[in-house]
C-alpha cells in the first residue's frame, strides 16, 4: 500500500509550454509504483535522492524499486490548443487563457500523479510566468518573487488534503473584483473588460456561503474563493476547491440580463459552493458515488435559493428543471441505477447525467419529506463532521440520517439508489375504498418490472395521510365515502400517478407543484401509450386560463415537441391565451413564462412571428426577457442568415451570443446547414456550444433532412472534432442523443445508421436515441 502526503510542484511556463519539477512525499511498501501520466514528457525520476528506473506505458508512469519517502520527477507538458479538458488554452479575442479542468481523470494531463479521488494529498504549487501575467490557484498567494530573466514566480499556500481532480491553475491577464468584507475573501476573475457584470455573482456567493455555514454548522475551510470566468468550458462550472471555474453564462449577469440568466447564475454559483462541503471537504471514495456529490449540490443549491430569492420559487424550479427531466430519462430502458458501478475510469463521463443530478436530488427531497427537514439537516451535519478531509460512500450518509432521525432509512434509500426506474401508482376508487397499486413505469413496456418502497403521500377528503407502499398494492377504507383525493402531495415523491378517471384526477384542488406534476404525468402517459390523445388534451384544456408559470412552460415545451414531430400547431389556443395572461407580468416567474411561450409561438405561428419581428430594429433596447423570441421571430420571417451571423460575431457577451445562436438554429433555409457546420469546425461558434447548436438544428423541421444528412455523411469528421474538443466520447454521446429527431421521417434508416456507427463508449446514448425514435414514431401514428 502507499499513502500520499504531499505534492510540491514547480512549473516554469514559456508561452503554453512548461517544464515541471515535482516532489511527491509518500510512504510505500511496494516494489514498484504506478502513477497516472498522459501526454507528458518524463525526463528523469529520482527515488529518495537516487536515480530510479522508470518507463511510460499507456497512461501509466511505472517506477521500479521501493520508494521510502520521496519521489522527484522532472517532466515537460503543454497546454492543449485543441481540447477543453486537462490543462488547455481557452481562446478569446485572439488571445488565450491557460486554465485547467481535471474532473474526472484529467489531472494526469497536467502532472504525473495518483489520479484517484480517494488518494487525497496536500498540494504546494509554485508557478513561474512572464511578467504582467497573473496566476490563480486553489489557495492564496504566499509571495511573488522576481526572476533575473524578467519573469515572476507565484508561490501559493499549501492546500488542505484533497483529491487531484480539485486542483486548479489559471494564467492570464485577469481582471478581478475583490470582496474582503468578511471571511472568506471572495474574488471574481474574468478576462479584461467583463468583471463589472460579476457583482451579482459575488453577492449571491456571499449570501450562499453564510447560508451553508449555518445549515452545515461547519465554516467554509479556505481563506478565499475565486469565481473564474473561462472563455471556453466543457461543462457549466467546476467546483475546484477555492478556485471555481464557470462558463460565462453561468457566472455573469447584471441588471440588463433576463430573469432566466440571473436564475441560472445564482443556481450554478450555489451548486458549486455546495460542493465545497459536499465533494471537496468530504469526497466520494470512488466514482460509483458520483451522484452523492452532484445530487447533493443540486438539492442544496435550490434550498439556498429558496431563502435568498423567495420570489423565484426555487422548489418549483427543482421539480421543473431537475425532477421532470430525470423522470423522463429514467423511464427509458437505457437508464441506470443512481449508484452505478464504474470499472473503467473512461465510463465516468457517462455518469454526469439527469440520473446522477436530477433523480438523486429528487430522491433526497423525497427522503427529506419522509424524515422531516430538521432530522435530515442534522443527519447531514453528522455525516460531514464524521468524514471531513476524508472519503465516504452513500451508505455513510444514510447511516448518519438514520441515527439522527431515529428510524432506519437505509433500506428505503438502498431500494431507490440500486434499482433503475421508478413506479407508476394507479389510483382506483370504488365505494368506500381506494386502491393504490404500483408497476415500474416505462415509456416502452419491455416487460421489466420492479416493486419499490414508495413513501406515498395523499389527501383523502382533505385529510393528509402517508403510506409506505412496499408491495404491489394496498387498499384504504374510508368511512364517509370518497369525495376528493390527490396523491403525491407537493410532488415530493419520485413516481407518477394515474387516476382511473379524470373526474377522480380533478376531484381535489392542486397547488402549483401538483399541477405541474399532473400535466407532466399525462404527457408521459400519452408517450407511453397508456392514454389516448383526447384524454391528454382534456387535461391540458383545464389549464388554458391558468396562471401557473411552471405549467405554462411545461405545456409549451410539450407542444413544441409535437410541432417538431408533425410541423402541426396543436396548442395554438393554449399558447395564445398564455401570452395574454403573462404579457404584462411584473413578477419574475411571469416573465419567464412569457419568454418561453412567446419564443414557442414565434416558431409555431407565422402571423405572431411577423408581428414580433418588427421589434428586431430596436433589438439592443428591448427588454432582455423577450430578446429570444424577437430574434427567433426575425429568423423565421426573414431567413436572414447574414445579419444574424454579423450580430453573433459582434457581440462580446455569451448571453447575447447564445440568443443569436438560438435564432440561427430556427432559420428555415436548408442552405444554412453547410455554413453553420463550417462555423463549428473553424470555431467561430465556440467549441463549448457545439453540442447545443447541433441538437437545436436537428429539431428544426424545415431543415432537419439536410442537418441529419450532414451528420450521417460527415459522422467521422464530427466524431473526431467533438472527441478532441471534449477530450473523450461524452460530447459525441449527447449529439447522438439529439439525433432521435432525425428518425421522425425515416426511422428505419436512422436506426440502421446508429447501429453501424455505435461503439462501446456511446452505447447508452445510441440505444436511448433508437428508443426515442420508436417512441416518436408511435406517437406520430397516434396523432395522425
């Protein structure tokens, strides 16, 4: 066995190349050591002061002979210009920021190391750069020395014990705003001329840290936290301890930003700060428990926003943006249990999905409702105190919550994290009894079944009740006869509810979360062929005059899907009414609904688009909440690719750039397809946005045939480009997932193509795409 204590790292940068001297202090009783090392040129290795025999094999640096105390490795590396993982160059305005992204297995592209989450160590970093450049890492700068050759050396304080994937290095001409009004110091760093848009994020961070310190009863551990805007970034953000990196749209927002943009920034900042405790202070033992990191950060971010921004109804957002998408993915045969067994580290990327984030967060919310908020919180505090600076697994968290709550939730949790899928609860009423029965819900019934331990909540005749439904069915007798019933109160349960009649379904009054759950359930019942289209539209028609922002956005997205499939405007009456209801909204939730509904109507209704597109002349001065809809309306009515492209190039802010990309994806001229792909390949469109642009293009029914033809004819070129940019196949997986819309017109051809290009690392997205193609074909037949 070997135990790593500390890395001392000295790096000397010349442009994007660097030379490194690394000392690793460890104790070991093994005859050889294997370190992880990729794309690094190893020059020499010393073991306890003596030259050591070594070889590089695949991704391993193998050192022969026993090491008693100290390894010294001299090596050379380079920040990549092609990829946006490991250590890389993030380009902007003809310049480049050197930055790093190491989760899950990319620290090995930076330094030779033991790249495993359980092999925690302290890190002491010194970095030599050209004068005028600034350097950021996890800790504060201890001192800056001038070098005789006009370079400077930044020496950083030593980190606490942490995993390699949380190490960070950034080198650029950073512009910073500092808030040192309290501990920790909060520093926002951006490329030049952007920092002033970061004041909102700093304020959110300050309030969120105070909230977490109270909730977890453990202070934030480092002296500072950097919030760093990175011009090209594969994910949304990354929780490097004390030096959190963000893509621009997840960090920068100001008064001119839309409500959606502010909400996204606040939610992502809160998510990454939750990781400073859940993930950084206590780290997973191995990637099987990735969901523990991600689910918990997701769950906590919405909890903190509930206190900071009550006007946003963050609990509704948790259901809308996390629970519903997780329920959808979890009802496909390609789903996986929350706790997945990762053998090959390259499988880890596939785990960053709606199951690890959204389902996990939803299960935590369900368990919190089951044991009570305070019991849940105290259980979390107990867990963090028991394992701080160490590693833990899911079982450790349940044990802590069970201990505090005085009831064993281990069995329920084990049930939900080790089984794939979730149940549909059938509610049947007759006479004086109600019968609940469960079956695994699948969009395509594949004969697979499970019985789950379901913490059922219900109201019968206005009285609240709970039941742990752990068998196929249970019956409840009612003394006075059934007047009203609703099941899954507040939508805390991760299951769907099908009532045996719509009269029964609407016998009770619903709150906003329950309405949202109901319209989402019945859409999925339509997809799963459990109800006919008439029943679905009868449910939706109950909400035509409703002013529930979440329901409005959910139904809008359902009608958009129908439009993408059939180019047929099903929901026009609904959408027109919703536009009237939310047009004059002054509250943030109303503005979000208006933005979503008007963007959808611009796509689906040419008359509406024609009226709205007249505002494009004053685009710079209109309310940012309707800019999306106006840009789409302009695209739909004019097909003016050149004007939109000029606007895209002119904008310096990603928030604005993304709106224009949305509009470009809505153009109806097939000749734009080749042009957009060449903008992707020459990186005029940012590499980080490749996946998003391609999946938007595929949905557009006016150019879909050409887009899908391009994808299929140039698949190898796209695969090479995307694999290089994203450092592996996960980016391609998300493009393949989007190709499910390619099967709308010729399902057989697309499935045959996907079968031909499928390989191990994208097997799940490929199968998911094939399943969705069959689903959409079936739905199309039903509606025609």
